[in-house]
């Protein structure tokens, strides 16, 4: 991943449609992310749905798991 960051150019992103559900010391956050940029002279435009599962331990929220689902190109 560090090598990929060295060749990443013109990176932009936008996060929309936040939803956060809290269940005592557990939570699920979800959102839609649109991101684009250029890597090794190849441009990319990607839209994904992201879900994140968190737990609260000692008063601090920590990410336990995250899942990214890419929308089809034609979406």
C-alpha cells in the first residue's frame, strides 16, 4: 500500500448518506464514498458502500471490522 500511495495523484473523495446505529457498546456505521484520482497515469472513478462495525471498550470506540462493496461501473 505504501508503494501505491507514492504513485497516487489528484485524489479526491466525497462521503454521503451516513448512518450510525448504536447498540449499547457496539455500533454499525455505513456510508457511500465516491473517490477518484490517478495512479501510474491511469484515472479511476469508484463508488462504494462502506460498513464499519465498532465496539466501545474502556469508553473508547474501536473499529473491529470494515467492509467495502464497490458499485457496478454502470451505476
